[in-house]
């Protein structure tokens, strides 16, 4: 009885909180004042793609994790997780294709950006540990639109994504047609991609949503904008570029 | 109280044992303690036993049922033959009882109707009885053209069955004979009638000489004309055991079969050339006997066979007469057999020449006859590679040593030919020369097909015999005295037991069993028996229906629309009947002939009664396996709907007929009115079994053995051979005593009961030396104990002391002179006292042995539906066979989903070379055509068929199973649409195994 | 203690009683088949067919041979399927040594199907390939219930010739070796299969020819991927936890530093 009461109390306090967070999220996403001062960082389609894939990746990751973590498999009895996994991946594929067809330039830029590495990127690397661990800003050279860390993340989404799709497709459609060994190593590789991608996802989520240095990161993926100060401090080089362009 | 699964099993088992009911399986005997306790999937494993309804190995099964529904069926681990094992069919038996395709209602098809109608039993029985009565009364023949009393009707025929229990088979015979019917047949005609003819004329009895377990005692097993691995799979339990003891297995077959796959030597042989094949072996043995007589059992040959006996000097054989024997009349297509007899001395005893040198002695006649069967000639007839043939001859001849035993296992491959009896005779001659008859591991093992075909043959659902192999009276047998004079063999030889001298005791006891108080001296109601004239066998029935003689047919589950030869004629003929009665488990092809593809039911005026019958494990009774073991079955589960036993149907019918004749009279009602039929309303199968056994009518007690039968009317016995099967000590067929025999050779004398007098190996007194010591002391069958002056071991075949003592008798007590017949004298066989090779009726080659192409005395049927194919149009030899997974005409397997899964479609096996020539691919559809019809089948292109080199020519052979038809779960064309109405010279068994065809891709 | 079955192919007559006895005991329905020009049927193992006899015609230097061999779960000691099964539906029974399968625990991932060195498990018949529905259909369970109640497996019991024998694994190995010795005279390639393979199979074979002639792998091995998968998984879990913990720590440390700096800045300004 008492337990029930306290539980009720807990949920009574938590629901409005969750509700307000989600509410804010949706309000900001759909009804953000376009005249609000700040610099546009993520276009509406880019943000939409991000959140759609985010939901899909969470579902895919969760259903994958159940089979991945030793001992958790029993949750998957009767195979309901795989049905979700499959439905998500088919949606994922459709979304990607549609997005690519519609916003080809964005996509190609994304890929090009991810694969373009310069000497300057080393400077970030040197300063990264102090910056992210210690919050030491001073040593960090000014960055472009995305910093090398974000570039690594983009690269990983492309590479791991490709691995996921290829091995997954083989396991789904070519089962029995390929040699058992191929399937077996597909399972292995799918898992490797899951480990790399999964770890990086953890890093991505923590940095994006929790890390104190990245204070505007999450909000920017909702509203699309960052403040001028934030742009100066985090993406100095890029800020200069766009300032020049505007001028 | 909470019971564990094992407690439950123990309790249910204990209940059964507590009932002290012999024959019940005790499930507790199965279980042993194991520490892990996981509940069994099935509530029970088995409680009651039944005998498998498929082949005649006679395996036992245990059946568990819940509320009358079978839940588990598996092999009976206590059974000495199958020891818990089963084949695929036996394993699928549960689908016979739990099957929605089973008939559960009485169905009636009115003339011209397009559908069945549901009817009540009372209605159907009344209508069938009235049909029978009307047909009988209108077609009653009191006297024949010569004025002789014949008391018969030829308008009604009976067909079947070998699938019913002994008691039912006996009642079919009893009722049909009483009705005066003469066309009384069943499938034994189609499978092993030639066995009875051949083995009877060779040894005195027409049955498998040994038994299944005894195969393990053999040193060499020659399987010829049988595919035991597929059609009697459990025989291989014992063959395998023999092979583990270094026995050799020889497989002789046109086709490399599953049997061949296990053989040490596989010899291929063109279908229908057995006499040539064995003839060459006989020649080899005879020559080897002359060279190395120490390797052969000369005492056996001289004393136990008729090798030393002299034959009429006027006798001439094929060596002299171009393939014919002396006495041939070409116009009548028959022999005057007066020269095929022994020379008798003054006392009427056959003369002998112990030196075997006299040119008229049987040994010299054989030698001369078979000298023509040299290896080259034989191999160019049979197509066997010469080296393989010599290896077979040499290997098998080694069993000629006194302490070695060889057995020949055969089945339809031998029995279904125009000279089938002679083929089996050739096996008998070989076995007698090698001293292999009567010994453990020897004998001629005729592998009977249907589960109870031995029993149904013993009970004589065959036109030419009465129960116990008594002859059907013919018009010449005007009274009992004449009948006995004509059929009781005589012998003046004091050494000959001539058992058939007891003939009168058996026929009188039979008549007492059938007609009770009406059977009084001197004729004991003999006049009630119909006098039969001519051939009334299966083919004759078809031809008689065709001619309109037969107009009513009782077909007890015999699916002749699939199994009869010249199937198109069989099927067309059914439409000529006024009425057809089919007690069946399924809607068979025969029952549904009027709606078969390609016919308009409206045009078919036949009235059809399809009566739902109970399956084997839904009823009680005994059945006799191939090894002559009569075993008891129990009612293990409930039958669907209205299904009834054949026993019940027969009883209802008999009572109704008796009532009708009592009330309304009719043609010669006496036999019907006086027919004894007191089995209660149930009816009680035990009462029938007891009647078959017989009573001492003065005391009312059951008789212990046929030696107690009398010829004065004071005893009764429905079948003298079965006298001793149900005695005052109990139901002998139900015994389950596993105590081994004294010499532990696998006889199991306390298990079930075996005719005659529980003797497990026939002619077993030939297994000993003249002083009673066994030829082979490791596996003796009987041994004379000189101190106690008794035989020990199996029940001796005649209890007289050994040959060296006074008052002895020769070991073959059923032949008139007491010896095994190398030469079958007198009237025994129609086409010769010794076998001669003739080509099958349809053959692509000329007979290389003589100018006589075919068996010269076969009956040629010449209706408008009988056709013969010529080799120019049909150059390919075709044979038919069965597969392990299907059963005969298919009702019992093509309705079972599991068996259909294993063998789903009709197919034809074609050798790779022929397939290449004809452009036929693996699994492709092909058309096979003969002079009688054409069928479609899937081509099974295989290495297992290869062409034969016959007389320098290449001859192809193909083969196909004959299980399919147009009804059932799996349907397909019937192979028998291609086969011909041509039968064996002696028994008219159709030549299913060799005919001509052509094949083309579809 | 470990039980096994020994199939002596030289004694098999291809009657397929084992196939039906298996279906009878397990109440497995029929498979709809067609004649494909061979006696062999059903054409493959499936959810409804747990054992089947394969037929091979072999022309061995002019001698025709017709070979029959029984195929079903081999009940490996080191079973790949058990290793890769994520749900524990496939387990190795430590007492008898059988590989047991509990359908109500299966997730239908199909790893067992692809990792089995003998290619034995099969998916349910009516599985949707796109959605990946359906479970592993079922496989030979060694009649575990029968064996634990002191009965023989249904197939071994039904076998007419004793080609399938059931008993203590050690006894059967002895018997198998002896049989191979006898066979060597006529069949130089005779061999006992399953004694050592994959830690020892519980389905042993006496072959007269090389195993591959009967469609069995000559050297069945645990797939390398099956060995590496568990290692990979534990590594992955470790890395994941490490990344999470690391990043959270970094965030906390960074926040602390930033607050410190803030304070220092305020002090400096003061």
C-alpha cells in the first residue's frame, strides 16, 4: 500500500517534468521564432533527418542489444525484437533514400566533409583531452563548421551504417544462398560495427546532451540555431567565414 | 495423491497384468530407472497388442489409447520376431485409425447415381441379402449338362480377403460355400497361389517351410524374386544377424534393389528367366556331386529325396522333345501324364536304384535334363554376367555340405509368371539336392505378402480348395465315397506315412462343423457342397463377368481395380455387375469405379454397397503369418462411426439369409437352413475360433490336436490344420511365453501357435542323420534321444523313430511315397514333372532352350479386351514391384499422409542408358505403353537398371510400382493397366512380372 | 553415462521406419512432397522432419552401390548452435550429452541454422523472410523424454536391422571400432565418425566409405566465428560501459573545472 502511494507520488512529480521537456522540445522544434537572434546551424530537413534516424537507431540499437548482451537474449523470445529491428531498418533505408534524392547536395557535402582531413585537425587533437575532460578552452584552436571530433562521428555513421546495411542485407536476403561462413562473419562484422558505432553513439549522446562545454548543442539540433557567442567560441573559423559571406 | 509419470505407467500396467489376460503388453517392462525425470510426451506408451496388418512377417505392436482414441503405437519389444522394431508402414499405423478419410457410414450408390447416399446397416444388410437371394435363386444349377448333381450358382462371385482375421476368412468360406458359390477367390491367387502348387508338389505342404527368426541360422541366403528389404523389412533383422555370423547374402533381381544394396553378391537377371538361372545352378551342383560327393549330403539325397526312384521308361523330357514332355496334346494344350510316374515293384512300391546310375532314376533324368543348362546358354538367356553367375553357383553350392544350411527367400518375383510353379519347383529341386529342406537356416521361405494371406489360404477363400487344403468337389465326385476315392492318396510302402490317408477324418469333421446335426452318415451333407468345374480363378472371374455369367460380386477390401491384371478390363467389367458389395476401410478404387476419371456414372447401372469395416487394431481375432504362426490380435481402440468387423457383417448377412430362406423358401434352401451359425449377436470371435479348432462331439470338449479327429461324425473341426489352436488349455494363438526352445535356435515354441501342431520348421525330421543325430549340431531342430526314445526340440514332423529304427517313416509325411520330390510324379503338375525354361508370354527374344516359346499348357484368354504385344512395337521388358513405403493396391498407404510424404507419386524406374536413348531426364514425366493401355509416371532415371545382353542383343528392362490408383490422398496411374490376363499353367496366377512395353518422354 | 546412437550404414536397408517413428512419437505432420526422381523424401530436413535418410547411387569402379545414411542433429559435445544461441533455447544436457532445444525460448535469430557444421537446424516452414518471423522449427531431441524414462529413442527402437543402435556412448564407440575393423577387409575406407569430432558427437556413424560420400563433412569444425562471438560480445559490452562511464566522468570533471574557473574569474574580477 505504502509502496503504491510513494510510487504514485513519484510518477506524479515526474510526469509533468517529462511532459514539459517533451513539450518544450516539440514547441522549439516546430514553433521556434525564426526571428530569434542566433546563427542557423542545422536546416530543418537536417534536423528532421537527425531525429527520425535517432529514434530508429535507438530502436535498432535496443533490439540489437538484447541479442548482443550475453544473457539478455531471453527477452527476445518468439522473435518480437527482430520484427521491430527489421521494420525499423526498412524505414531507415527508405528515409535515407528519400533524403538523398531530395537533398543530394547536403548528403554529398556531409560525405565530403567527413572524408576531408587536414593538418589543422591535429591541433584539435592536441587540445581535445584538456578541452573535453578539463573544460580547458584556451588551447583549442578555432574550428570550422564541424570539429574533427564531430567529423569522426560523421565518418563513423557513414562507415558503420554501410557495414550495418551490407551485412544486415546479406543476413536477411542472402541467407542460405551464401556460404555459411559468409553469414557467420556477417554476424561478427555486424557486431563489430555495433560495438564501434554503439560506443561512439554513447560519446555522441553524452557530448551532445550532457557535456557542459556543449551547452547549446542539443538545443541547436532542435531549433537549428546557436548563439553568436557560442559560434565564436566553438566554431571560430566557421563564424568568421559566414560573417565575411554576410558582409 | 500425486502420481509421477512412471507411477502412472506402472499403475496402468499393473491393472492390465492384474487382469491376468494373456497377450496384454505390460508397459512397466519397458522402463528402467534413470535419474532424470522428464514427463513423456505421450500419456501412455502402450497397453494392448495387435499384429501388424501389412506384410506377413507378423510383427506385434503395442497400442495406447485414451478414451478409445489411439495416442501411441510402437513395436512390441517382447515380440520374438520384431523385438520392438517396425518398418515405415508399421510405424505409420496410427494414421490408419486416426484418419478422417476412414469410412464411418454405410454408403450406397443407386444404379446410375452420381453420388453416394448414407444408409443404415439394417437397410443395407436387408438389401444385400435380398440381392444375393434373388441372384442365387434365379441362377441355381441343380444338375449340369451331363445330368450330374452340382448344386451351385455361378452368378455370384466372392473376392477377398487376406487382410481379415482367420475367423473372418473362415466365415467367408463357410458362407460362400453354403450359398453354392463357385467363384470364390481372394488375393492369394494373385500373390502366392503358385507357391502352394510348387511347394505342395515338392514337399507335401504349400507353405513357407521355416520361419522368420530361423533366417539367422542360415549360412547362405539367396533372395531371388523377392525384395525382402523393402517388402518384408523385418526379415532383414534376422538376415542381418545371419550376416554378422559370416553368412553370405545373394540377391538375384532384374533391378538393383534395397535388398541388393546389402548383398554380398548381386546377380542381375532378366525377368522371367528363373528356371534357366536355377537350372544352371542345378547342373553345377549335379556335376559337382559327381566330382566331389563328399561336399554333399549323399544320405539326404538318396534317402530323403526321390533321386533314387525309377520313373516310367516311357517318360521323355524336353531334351528329347524340343521343350516338351511326353504326352503333350497340342489341341487340348495339355499333357497326358501317364508316363510321369514311378516304376512300381510287385508290392506296388516304387523301384529304386541306390547307385543313382540307372538312366530311369530321377537323378539321371535330372542330370540329362539340366545338362542343357550350361553357363553360356543360361547367361545368354538371363543376361547375368558370367563371372557373377559362377560366383553365385559356387557360393550357394557350398551349402550342400551336411552341416551347412542355405535358404531361398522368394516372393512375387517368382510367383507371378506363366511358369511360376516351375520356377519355384526349380528352387525346391536345388534345395533338395543341397539337403537344405527341414534344417535350421534352410528351407524355402516363401515370403507371403498380406498379413493373413497364409491364414486366408488355409481357410480356402479359393475356388479349388476347402479349408485345410481339401479339394473342392468336382461333378465327377458324385458322392462322398467317390470324392474320397478320387482324392485320398494311396501308398503301399510301409516306410511312407502318407498322411493324407486321413483325408476322410478331415472332410467329415469339416462338414460336421458346418452343418452340425444335418451332417449324418454316410454322406455327412456332402451334397450341400457345390461341385466346381473348370478354372474359376481370378482371371476367370474377370472373364466370366465380361461374359455376363457373374452379375453379383462380394469384394472384401480387395481392390482389384488397382491390383487385377489388365486393369482397364477389370474396371470396365465392374460396370457389368448388377451389384457390388465392398466392405472397406476407405473409399477404394474398386468401390468408386463408377466415378473414376473418364466415365459417366449415369451410364453405369451397378448398385454399389460400401460398408465401413473395422481396421485390424479395432477388432479381435487371430492371423497367420508367413511362418505359419497364428497370433492373436486384441481390440485396441475404437473404430470410426458405424464401422463394424467383417465378422459382424458376415453374421448379419448369414442370419438375414437364413431368415429369408426360412420365411420365403428358394432354390435348394437346405444348406442355408442347416448352416450352423451360433456365435451370438456380438458375434463372439472366440466361438468361431473354437469351431475352427473343433470339438469332440461326444464330450463337447475342444480337441487338442488333429490326430484326435475321427471319420465317423463324432468330431468337428472347421479346419483340421488349425485343430490344436484353441484347446481346453486356452487360446493357443494368444500365448506370449518367451521360453526358448531346448536348442535355442529361435523357435519360441511357447509364443503364439503354429500349424501344424505347433511345428515351427516343416519336414524337420530331414534335419537328422538316419540315427536321429542332427546334420548340424550347432543349430539342431530335432534330436532323437535314444535313452528316452523321444524327439527333443521342435515338434517332429511325424513322431516316428529315426530311419535306422523299426517302425520308422520317411520324413516327408505329406507326399505319398514319403520323400521330397526332385521329380514331381503323376498328376501333381500340369506342365511337367521337372522345370523347363520357357519365355514369358510376352518376351522380346526367342527361347534359346527349345523351340517351345511359352509354357505349352497355359490357358489363353481371348475376350475382346485381351491383347498381346509384339516385340517390334513393344521392345522393352517391363516388370512391376512394390516399395517399402506403400502397401499393395494402396488403400492402406496412399491414405496415410506420412507414407504419401515418403513416396508421393507414381514413378517408373528407367536405366540411365535407356533414358539417354529415349531422351528422358531425371524426374521427367513419361508415358509407358503396352498392348493393353498406357500410363503416365515420373521417370526415376537410375543406375540400378542396366540393359541385359541377351543372345548377343541388348535388351532393356524397366520397372514400376503398382500401388497407385485414382482414389486416396495420392493418386496416380495404375501399373496394372499395362499387365495382361495371362496366368500360370497350374494356378492361373497372372504374369505381372514380365511383359512388353514401350516408353517415351511426355 | 553419456548416451549416444550409432548408425551402421552397412546395416541400413533404407526402409525409413526411423523417419516415421520420429513423426509418430513427436506428432509431427506430413510434408507435402513430389517425386523428384529419387526415393529420397522429404527433400530436406524441416520443422516437421527431424530426421531423414539420404539415398546415394554410386558406381564404384563398376560395382554399383546404393548408400543410405541417416541425417539429423548430431548432438555435438562442443555444439556451435549452443555457443551462438543468444536465448539459451539450445542447451547441452550435461547428463546424457544431448543438445536440447526449447522452442518456447527461441527468438528465431537463426544463428544455429548458419553456424551448425552439419547444417541441420531449419526455420519454420511458414516464416516471413522479410520480417524474419518464425522460430527454429525443431530438430532431433534424442527423444529426451523417452531416454530419461528408460526408453530408447523412437528411431532406434523402430530400426528393423539394428542399423541404429542406442546405448552408452563408450560402449557404442567400442562396438563401432570393432565393426570398422571387420569392415576394413572389404571396405578400406571404413571409418568411425563422431568419436572425436567437435568434442565427440552423440550421433556416431560406421561408414564404409569416406564421410563425404554420404554427404557428411570430412572434418567438421566449430566455426571460428562461433568461437570469437562470445569474446567479441564481452569486449563490446566492456567498451560500451567504458565509453559511457568515461564520458560521464569527463562531463562531471569538466563541469567541476568550469565551475572552478567561473569562481576564479569572479575572484579575479573582484
